[in-house]
């Protein structure tokens, strides 16, 4: 049988296509309206009514604008909700720019240290090429933000507000990555030329001085101390003077971040359930908190999330938001688009096959703030996004339970909700987590920007 596409084969395909009235109807609809509009299932809007049996009031949504800081916005949102509730400060926000500054500064050092450690490898080595492809970026992980907060604390947004380079980060990322690649090559050469560790580190610190300068010019110099003034929802005036960012976190958030762990649902052969994983080269703070994921079956993850919501605490989670989603309507549902009906083609893939083939990966972090339980089972979930108030229901989205099954990959859970066996599994596995390759889809949230 011929391996080539022949004219006879094309003619057969064309004749088969033209013989179907359904194909002609589908073609007119798709060509005029586009694939997604032509295949949209309006029943989804009925099924995903924004009404929930369990719902946590979280107020006005934030807006990450043209930046890839969803993971950071979402994590800080979980903390600001605690401040809003405990101190009665409506619509309070933490500074995403402050953690952004230190994240980029630490990522630069992280890149330099990995470049030094791999200087004996060829530039064509896949891992070295991976490092130089994107020395730093906007993306990240829950554990990475914890590492920043544990070292640098947090501040209110009004103390260190957004800048043009924070809300639209492309120029800053391009500028910084150009410098990091240039400096990375120099550090590699120093190691290869036999320079001492002291000489290499001294030169690296000179490079970091320039990185700091770029960040300070672009984002501002982060405060070491500040005064926190506010009026609570009852109209009472408060002033807290000379706070450090670390003091502010301890006093106004007060969480033990080590009590919050990342659970994932990655049902691939290389990732057994109830094992702990990390991702090679994924991190930011040298000597700080390591990224660790406890892999769980999807139903176990859901049960933990529901328990946490019932306890009055929202849940940070990671997903593949571009799949089966309607941004303006604020809907996430596997039944949203009937492309299989439009084209008469079977597109169905298992979650494991999607991960293994690159069809799906984590590309966005949001916050679960509610769930609708029917006969004890979830049917839909309330989602706080960070795209401003225009999309969805004033910035909130509704996610079907089938979408959760297929496209949710990660959720951060307070350890108090874990069984004793799961706690032990996480603690033991965290001592020596299984290392995934740098390009594994479980690291995509930090590497996909």
C-alpha cells in the first residue's frame, strides 16, 4: 500500500465529504461562526447556574492583566481573604508586585546556580538547553511563593503598588532574560576555565547587582519597613507603624505555611498514587522551600477540597484553563463545545494520555471558593479567577465536576484535613521526593510563560 497521499485518495475523501448533507450544514456553520461558536452547547449555561450549596464570600476579584502571575495572585488571594475576614477590611489586596520583585530576583540566582552546576555539560544537552530557553519567567508554584514569603514577607498593595512592567511583563522578561543568558554563558566559561568557586561566586554577585538594578528601575525598590493605615468596615481607624514585611505576614496572616501542601492528580504510569514528587530545576529560592507534590486519585483530592471548604477555607488549585472554556461567560465544562458532533470525529482522550502526549498540562492557577453538592456529590464549583471583573460573573467562573475530573491537576490542602496515613506518606516522601524531568507537565505552571 502506498505511503503517499495520491489524487485518487483525495478524490475519495472529497466525494465522501460531499455526499453528506450533515457535512455541508456543519461547514456553513463553522466557516461563518468559527469552530467553537458553531459547536457551542447552550445547555451548559443552564446547567452551570452560579448557585452553590457551600460558598465562601471572598469579595472583589483581582486582575493580573498582561502578566503570567496567576499562581501568585491566586495564592495571595487565599491570604487576603483571611485578612478581609479577620480584620474587616473589604476588598483588601496584598502586593503582587512585591512578591514578583523578589521572585524574579531569586529566580535569577536560581538560574545562575543551575548554570554553574551544569557547566560540564554541552550546551546542546537537553537540560542545559531547557535552562537557557527561559532563564526566568512569570510562572511559578505554590511552594515557590511560600519560599518567597518565608524569606521576604508580604506587604499591602498600597505600600508597593503595581507598575507598568508588572501589569505587562513582556518587556521586563525579555530584558532580564537577555542579560541572564549572556551572564550564564560567562559563568559556564569561568567554570570550564578552572576558575575557583570563590571567583565564580564573586562574579555572580556582580551580575546579581545588575539584576537588582533592572528590577528596582522596573518595579521599584521594595520597602524594608512601612506604616499600615486603614479603616475597617465599621469605620474605625487603625495605624500600625514601622512594620517589616515579615512582621506584617506574621501579624495579619499568621499562617504556618509548612502546614499547607500541594496535592496533584497525575494518573500517568510514571507517577504512582500516594507518592511524593518534585520537578528537576523547578524552584526559585536557593536553600529555600522545595516544590513537593503528593499524587492522589481524583476522588481523594475532591474530598479534601470539600472538607477544606466546609471548614471555611478557600483552595488554591492548578488546571488547564484553555481547554473547554468560555472566558467571557465564565464557564468551564467538558460539554461546552460539541466538536465531536460538529466534525463527526471522536476526540476523547484519557487524562493520562493527554498528559503523556502534551495535549494537556497545567497552565493557570485559580481559587476554589464554593461547591454545589447534590446528594453529597459535587456537581459544579465556584472559582475565583484573577482576570478582573469583566469575564464571567464579576470575575468568578463556574466549573463543572466533569471539567474538574479532566483538567484539574493540583490543589493546596491544609495538612490538618489529611488522614494520619496521608500525612505520614507526605512527610516520608518529602525527605527524598521522586524527581520528574524539567519539562514534565506537573512543572508547566512555572515554566509555561
